[in-house]
C-alpha cells in the first residue's frame, strides 16, 4: 500500500497502475460504511485508491470542521487490512494551492434539503470531488446512498461536465439498531445514542404508510414528524418526500420516491433516507 500526499505523487503512482482504477473519496475516521465502499471497489477494480481529505469548503460551521474526528493511523490500518493500493492524504494547500480560483456549482438539485440547510456545502463537495476525479482519472468512483443528495449532485456534475468516471452508488450500512453508521455518531452521548434510532424509525413508518396505500406527500411527511416528536431529544430540521431525480417535494407519491430527513441530536446533526416501493 502506498501513501501519497501530493497531487504530483498521486499522478505518478497512478500513471502505470493496473486498470480499472476504483476511487473511494472519504473524509477519514473510517467506519463500516466506508469499508463497504472499499470492498465493492476492491471486488470490481485492479487498483483501489482511497482518499482522506476533510474538505474545509464543505463545512459551513467552523466548530463542526474543528471537531471532525481524525485518526490517520487507524485509517491507514483499515486501508491496509482491506487491500487498498493507494491512500491519498493531501494537506489542504495541496487540494487548494495558492491561486486556486474555480468552484463547481451544481444547480437546482443542490438547492433544497441539505443545500438549503447548509449553504455552500454542495459547492464545496462538487469542487473537491471534481479535483479528486481529475487527479485520479478513475474508471469508477464509489459513493454511499446515505448521502442521497450528494450522490445526485455528483451524478449531475459528472454527466454535465463529461467526466469519464462511472459513479457507483452503494447501500447504506447501519448499526444493529438501524442507525446509519457515521463518523459523527461517536459524538453522541449515551442518552442521545439511545434516542438516535428514531431517525430510521420515522423513515420506516413513512415507508410502511406508503406500502399500506398512503399516497399523500404531506401525510407521509406528517407521519415522519409524528414519529420524531415521540423523541424529545431530537430536533427535526427537515422531513422530505421528494422525486428521486429532481428532489422536488411531492404531493402525490409514486414508487421510488425518496424519503429523507435531517435532525439535530445534542451537538450532532444526523441525516438519513429511504426509498419507497
Ligand atoms: P464521508 O467520509 O462521511 O465523507 O463519507 C465518504 C463516503 O462514504 C461517502 O460516499 C458517504 O456517502 C459514504 N458513507 C458514509 N457513511 C456511510 C454508510 N453508513 N453507509 C454507506 N456509505 C456511507
């Protein structure tokens, strides 16, 4: 396993690499969700590249950025155990060198939900992913369905900018009680952690209501609000029942609609989603 920290070293390492090349972009603090992406990439590619970069441009909140968990030694051990070939861990100035002056702004699909709650977030995500895809020139790149809007934004960008990397969505990995695995879960207190499964419960209740015949978007959103209201520690930020392609809120909910929500639980912000049908 090679660990590289500069754009030039990554390019040099990948110049003669066996193809196909699979890329797994992460912010580190690797957990079972990341590992599932690596395993998929390992199964489908001759060379697997994992990147660890806590991208300042996608954080609106300086405290969230400062408090983001980092554990390079543990991450490298995970990568070695999973058979990663190349780990790219650049310092900030390697991704954004002096004079860096381009942003990628994806349009309508980046506006609602996470885009509305976190101004500038998707501009930061799209910009860094464009840099990483440009550097790695990977055949495939792996992203988690847990971040459904992020996946949609990246797919839009790759299609629009004719980036020659296939984007591969991977299912959400969950803890035994249904909470989506996340680096942020470690920051929940034990009491908050015990309350956290309500996030998934709200999504499942709405999905069940749809399966039972409910087709009103507002009724399904209300169903999620009701379940969340049963847990006083949870402060809902949004609940959404949206078209999976456009992320526009639905009045009438058909097969494949995206249920998603964001809540605050203590100091931690959690997101999750499900698909109906
Ligand atoms: P992050 O390090 O949080 O930026 O995540 C890096 C990648 O891992 C993104 O594509 C995420 O969607 C994905 N990911 C994070 N958590 C999970 C999870 N629980 N299941 C599947 N993929 C995940």
